[in-house]
C-alpha cells in the first residue's frame, strides 16, 4: 500500500465516493433499455443521450447544461444523468448532507482536491481484497465513539512524517507476518490431513 495516508477530509471524500459508487451502478440508464433508439445519439465513437429523450424532471435538473448538451462527451452526459437519478433517490436529509459535503469540497484549494483525486485513483488501482480491507478498517474507525476518533486523529496529526511512515511500515510488516503465519498454518493443516 502507498505510504501516504489520507487526511480526515480525504477519508470522508473517499468514503462518500465509495458509498455512492454502488448507487451509481444501480442507477442504470433504464430508459435506454426501454427505448434505445430514441435515447442514443451517435457522437464520434460513443453514444450520447439526446436532450429530447430526457424526462421533464431530468431536463429541469440538467437545465444548466441545456445549451451545450449535444456537444458534451457521451460519457459526461451519462454521468450527469446517473447523478441526477441518484439525487432523485436521496432523502431530503441525504440531499442536505450531500450539499454540505459538496460545498466543503468546493472550498478546498485545487491542490488539495487534486491530492484527494490522486489518492482515490490510487485506491481504485488497489486489488479488490486490499480495497475491501481498507473499507472495513474505515467502517471500524467510523464506528468508534467520537471522542476516540478525535483522539486518534489528533495523535496522527501530531506525528512527524517519519513517525507516520514507521506506523505504516509496522502495520504492513504485521500484516505480512500474519499472512505468512496463516499460510504456514494452512500448509500444516494440509500435511496433517494427508497423513
């Protein structure tokens, strides 16, 4: 795993992206399955979405993009449409939280946003088992009492970069040792079964 750690805001954004990504995959383009010839507009090598095929509600939510809709890349059109479908499924409380998070995201300096994007890309490039492990650790952290989370955050922030690297390296070493011990135990169990 990469030795740089995510800050609390980075974890929060990462968490939002991870939690929302299943919702994005569920919010498939149902209309294109029902009426694909009306929905698809050929754009270069991708299929765009015709403005006239959007529902009145979708057009209202996507109104800022109306003038340039046909000129947008197909992938962007699809992401925008999925986003508004996901938005429509949110409760009012979830919408409020999402708006606040987005406002915080917009207030981040561009370099910090880029760091978060890079870390997210790094996370997505990890093997599925490693991503699963990180998600589980984050859920564990999130389920800690607020005072304990704050104490851990404060302790981490007070560490020097060298101390943080040492913590990460110790964890990696423990994980490797545990992995080796599990492999040895499996081998031993396998040998015992054969005898």
